[in-house]
C-alpha cells in the first residue's frame, strides 16, 4: 500500500462555517431594510444570546477580541494590574490584558484537562492580581468551582474566555451564566458565526452599562449619566472608548445561526464520540479526557501523541496527514513563546506542561458541516499514519 496515498479527493479543513439558505435570506432581508449597522437586529441577537446561556445581559462586539478588551475595561484593569490566564490559548486571551496596560501572568495547565490549573493560579496570585481569565480549551469547561473559590478569597474578577464553549455546561449550568463576564466568539470556525463578532454575557448591570459605552466611543445619551443636557441631539463622552459595534447585517446572520446551535452541537458531539470510539484503544495516541460532571462543546478534537511509542515526531505525523488531504492543525503555541511576548521578557520554561503538550498535540477536523464519511476518512488516515510511525 502506498503510505502517501490521499485518503480522499478533496482537502478536509479542520473547521469551517455552515451557512444555509435561511442564513442568506436573513442577511438579504437586513440589506433591504433601514439599518445596516447597530440597530434592532443587534438588540434581538443580544436578547437571544442572553436567553441561550441564561444570563441577564449580553453585549455584542465587532469580534471576540474586542469583547475581551471591553471586559478588561469593565473589570477596571489598568496599568500595573496583573491578570492570570492560560498559556494554551489564542493570543487574544492575553492581548486584551495588554490593551488595558495590565500584565498577563501565565499559570500552567492541568495535564489531564489541558485547562488552566487552579493550583498554579493560586501560586501566581499577588497583591497586584485583579482578575483571572480561564479559557475553556476545546470547549471543555475549566475548573470553575476552584477558580471561583480563589476569586472569592482574593477578591478577583473572573472573565471566562468561552470562545470554544458556546453550549458547554459546567455541572449542569450553561457556560455564560456563571462568572462575572463571559466572552463568546462568532468567528467562522467557532460554534456559530456572524462573519466576525463576539459577545460578553453578564448578570451585572454595572459591567453591562460600561460595556455598552465602551463599544461606542465611551459615549452615553442617558440623561442620568450626563453633566449637562443641551437638547435631543446631545450626548456626552465619559471616557475614551472604541468603535467596536456589531452590525445588523452580522446580527441577523448570528440570530439565524443561533437557532441551529443545538443541532450544530449535537453533530460535533456525535463526531467526537466517533473519534473517541475509534482511537480509545489505538497505541501511540491519547484521546481527550472528559470530565463526567461537565459537557464539552467540542470546538476542537485534540489528539495527544505518545512520543515514546512513535518513531515520527509531531511535524512528520502532521505532514503525513496533510498529504492524505486531512486538514490537521495545532492548538496552540503557548502564548508567551510568541516573539512579541518573548521581547516583553517572558521566558521559555515558564509553563512546562503547556510547552510539553504543545509538542505533542494534533487537532483533527471537527465541524458540524462535515459528514460521517468525512469522519471515517479522518479515522482511516490517522490509523494508517500512526501505524506507519509505530515502533
Ligand atoms: C477565537 C478566539 C478568540 C478571539 O475571537 P475573535 O472573534 O476571533 O476575535 C479568543 N480566544 C480564543 C480561545 C479563541 O479561540
């Protein structure tokens, strides 16, 4: 058998959106209406999002990164403040701290869940610590009980980075309803898409009002918040905000997608269990650990390579899968190893578990628009490649 034969004719990406006619009609409908930017569809989408996760408020942003920036502003993070986050995440989870002049502090991950380890968080807390940003890596909820205990003890604000976790549950509670603020992203590879977009959900009215102002120049028209009032045209700028608004075009797409969120999640869970079943006894690879009291939203399916049982390294194995038209990927380069962070002074060796895991992981294709046949192709390709590189 040719070890390099493509398993399939077309390249299967690791993730992509699913847009149907209903989504297209929803967008076209907005284009024919009165509002293009922030209008009634944004308000509607926000209400639906708040209902979906079980939070009081939802404030949308132009993307998830802007939403995290807004959350850091609302949390009062400023120069000299330290914020603890996971190294095993996308750069935005830490960049949002830098935007506010704060200092990202990386606490190492748990070897089993790949999420930030509460014991490591505890060791990094100082009198400058202001907040914790746990990231629900792959959609598997972080140890929120332990993190909330630490936050209570040290009076810290919790901002969940739930970009991977729309629909996930922590001990029967929906992610998005639990902490001070929670961010979701609507980038096309995430659970639902608005093209670009993000949201903060919260139960706190003060945060809610700050977020609304922050995304629109720091401007208010609320008479109760203004120093003067010259007339109906009058507004005041209270602080230096940004233009981070979502458009009605995007919100209409988001609303239409949200209706399908449960279906999308069920498909992700089905494909993940097919992978789990296929790989649980395969020597050389470790399937993702599942917490029994949580429901992962399965944004990513990450296999861990057992280096001592394989002759090839991660790069060779990844390339062999790409040669078979399977779009595998790697999540994530530990944030502080990125050149920008290295120049800020973060040193290699800071979070050994995250660095070790980074060398061993491969993300398999997982998205609702793929088929069971696609999943079977991935399984066949992985088994062939792992077999080739087994010792
Ligand atoms: C996608 C993502 C973000 C940023 O979201 P955008 O909408 O792309 O700005 C932040 N954190 C994590 C973990 C993500 O995966």
